[in-house]
C-alpha cells in the first residue's frame, strides 16, 4: 500500500531514501559475529562514511558545517537505526551528544572552533556525564572544575575512584576530546554542574597527561561501541574550555550567569540536551519496525500443523499469532506518529526566536515519556518477535538476536525509564501549577486531591460510569460502542485524569501527616509512573486518531482507523483490571473489549504484509534471510 508507505516517510522522504540507499550498499553489509575489536573499527569506518555524506551535522547551523535542520538530524538517526544499532549509537554519541552539547551549551567561539570538525568526524569525541557513583542523579556528580586565577584556566579533577566517568561512548578507543560535566568551583564557591571541552588523547591517540582511560569491556549488546572510563588527575584546560552559554567565568575570576537560580540553571542546561531522548525514542520505533517486519514476513511464509489431511496453516493465520503480532504493529504505528510529532515539536523549539517556557517544558515532558514508552515497547516487541519466529529467530544471522541485545539498554541510557516517568509525572503536576498561576506542585497536589471529577468517579458504582459516558456519546449503537473512537479517547482521558487526581490525593494525605514534599512524592512513585504512562498513552492516541482522521483516501483512512482502534482497545484490554476497578468497564463490557481486539486482528490479517512493507526497510538493510522465501 503505497499511500501508507508515503505517509510514514513523512516530510523528510528524500533524506530517508538517500540514507536507505546508502545503507543498502555492500560496504554496509552486516557482519554478525565479528570479534569485538574488528567490529568497533568497522563501526567507526561506517560512521566516517556517513559523515562524508554530510549526515553528521544536519542539525547544526549552516555556518558551522551543518544544514540548520534539527528535524533532519533526528530523522537521519531514526533511519540509520534500521541498520546496525552499534552504528546508530556511535553516530549518536559523536554527532548528537558530543556535538549537541557543544552546540547547545557552548557559544560562538566553541561552534566555530569545534562543530565543523565534529560534523566531519575529524574530531571524534565523547559526552562524559555519568560517573560510577552517579548515573541518574547528575546533579550530585563529583568531578570538579576549579578555576585557577593564576593560570586563568580550570583544573579538572576526579576526587575518588567512584567519581570516574563511566560508560562513556567513544572513550575506550576513538575519542580525542570529551565534553566533561563537572561541579564548577570559583574562589571556593560552587556553582553547580557545568560542561567543559577537555582533550583526552593526543594526535597519536595516547591519553594526555593526567588522563587515565580504561575499556568497559564486553557488554550485553552494542559491542561495536567503545565505552570507557575516564579519570582526571588535575588536568588543566584554558578558561575558554568552559561551555559558557549558561554560566561563564571572566578573566578576573568572576562567575556570571543569565540564570541566577542554580536549580533553574541546572534544569535549563539539561533541558537543552533533550535531543538525545527524542533520538532514542525514534530509534526504538525503527528497531520495533525491523523486528515486526521480520516476524510478520516469516509468519506469512512459515507453515505449521493443519487440519487432518489438509495443507499446513500459515503461522499468521493462527489467531494466537495475530494476537501477538498485530497489536504490536498497531502500537508501533502509534509510536511512529507520536515520534513524528515529537520531532516536529523539537525542531520548532530549536528554531524558535525566543524560549517559550511552557512549550519547552511540555516538550521535555513528552520527550521523557515517549522515550520511556517507546523503549519499553521495543524491548517487549522484539522479544515477542523472536518467540514468534521460533528457533529461526534465535540465529544471529536473522537479526533478532542483535536487535534484542542492542536495544535492551535503550531503557536505561538517555535517562532511565522509571526516572523519566517520575520526571514526567512531576511535570504534569506542574502543568496545573501553570494553570493556577503560582501554585507549586505541593499546592497542586492539594488542588488535584479535591477535584470534583475524581469524587464523582469514585462514587460511581462499577459499570455505571461507562453507561453515563456512552449516553454522552452521540449516535451510540448497541454492540458497536466498544469500537467508537470517542469512547477510546474518553477512556484514555478518564484514566489519565483519575490517576493524576489520585496521585494528588495520596500526596496530600502524606503532606498532611507532616512529611516533607520530597518523601511525599517518592512514597507514591509507583502511582506517579502509572499516571505518566497513562498520559503518554493519551498523547499517542490523540495523535494517532488525528492522523487517521486527516488521511486522504478511503482505503488509507480505513486502514489507519482500524490500526488506531486496535491500538486503543488492546491498551484498554491490557489494563482492563484497572478500568473495572475504577468503574469504567463492567465485566460484560470488558469481555466485549477482548472480543473486539480479536476481531480487529482478524480484519487486519490480510493487510499484515502491507503494514510492515510500509515501514520501507529495504531487504539489504533488514538483513534477515528468514524473511525471504527459500
Ligand atoms: C551502553 C551504555 C552507554 C552509555 N553511554 C554513556 C555516555 O556516552 N555518556 C554518559 O555520560 N553516560 C553514558 N551511559 C550511562 C547512562 O546514562 C547511565 O547508565 C544512566 O543514566 C543510568 O544510570 P545508572 O546506570 O547509574 O543507574 P542508576 O541511576 O543507579 O539506576 C539504577 C536503578 O535505580 C532506579 N532509580 C534510580 N533513581 C531512582 C529514583 N529516584 N526513584 C526510583 N528509582 C530510581 C532506576 O530506575 C534503575 O532501575 C551509558 C550507559 C550504557 C549502559
């Protein structure tokens, strides 16, 4: 179905096609089972080839070797993620994290000096934030950058063994320079986490004086990326090494910042690095698409069992097989359109003439939530696809093993998923604060706790709320209600609002006991994560439903509508215990949902091949012989 493929290609169709043609060339052919050292060199070679094609700096400003198109930078990353995932991660470390930190935290002097060399890969670099002792909690990292007024420079130092930089991509072998995050200290006063450009290797590739580098060694996956650990022993860098967009030290040793509040400064700085999360969400969708393309195509050619005397049956004709694969296809479409929206929001924020506080905060929240949702979805989907391909799926040559091993850690880097969902929940509480002017999230929790909506719903006997809801939906027809889009949207909104209000109520109860706000929130972290997940689901459904409604052509509209319904109903089915507990679904309605999911799968079965073909992954890039007849 060409119209579907065109829709998925989106606005950067030519770029996607150009990259896929490039990745289909023989020099990019997959080589499963390469020894680690050879694999790392091959990935570097591939990265250099992509840089030569001008794909490294698409998002950087044109005057510094880029094309000034932030969305194109992420679409390139998303497309490369159909290929080897070590390549995409190495690509992301160099051009997204290392280059992105210089672009977003530095000023013109850094852009002029470094960005063209980063974009061409003449200067391979690292993004050195995490320490052995501090991963998610970046605010408390311990590496120091002390200003020395005599030499007018900084001294970068690792105080203790657990303060070494850890897991740093590109550090073990290829990185020459690192953006190092450290506590900035001027004249005995701490100014919080800042970033500096620190050379770590000389022109021959040897560690510079005072720098000690170790290899992290073999990992569960992504073994084409050279992760390493770095220690600094009083390493001196000039004053201008400080990436000084949000904080600077003058030659006289005076610290200044456009954001005086240290906490706000810290979050603003980290917020500018949102690109990494958007990119990982996008890459996770590509990985899910690859896995589904393999499993569905295999399911359309592999036969097992059959009626006595008859032909054996195609795997995808089994209802269980449809039930496993097709809801995942539908959810992957939902994620694809969600990511497309996220990329557009990100590009808009990057090119906005002035910072639009609320829009930026919402972007950061959506990026955190979608990164978590898309990476969890990829992990689950790839596992399920491996099982759906039986023993064939376990062979390295058929790609699923690598997809599984390499995406596994997407749930952890660029922000651990649980930590990100907690961040999103806090941000959702803050949205109410913005609505009600100067309320902080503690006051917000009190407000939410008293919401009329929640008490109305809690007082409603099981099943009755659904009936109220259905009556509110015009044109309800018996037996078809469960497939109405309005009902799906109401269900998702109800769950999000209810969980958020419940979170407020629970936090308030703890606050009323005299417990501090930090602990009050943490005590209900599980509830907060559920609220955040419900919010992401709602965003995805709203977006998917919009795309389906706006689609041109009956056939396309119909296919997207069915996929969207399957996404919504399979999510409700998965959480039907909750919907029943909270009076949204009666037992009977719940059974209708289960039945409808099965029916939708059967409806989509004849289109299954087209649905995965529309992902547009060439065979040479998919690189899974299992998908080809023979
Ligand atoms: C392959 C790979 C590549 C990487 N590349 C880089 C790189 O190039 N540069 C870089 O700087 N870093 C890199 N990292 C580090 C990565 O960013 C960190 O691993 C990540 O931030 C998580 O930190 P952590 O591993 O210390 O886990 P922790 O923060 O210790 O988390 C461990 C567990 O505790 C839970 N947890 C933590 N805090 C809370 C909380 N408040 N509430 C509830 N639960 C909580 C988490 O959910 C998680 O399950 C890389 C990591 C990997 C695995």
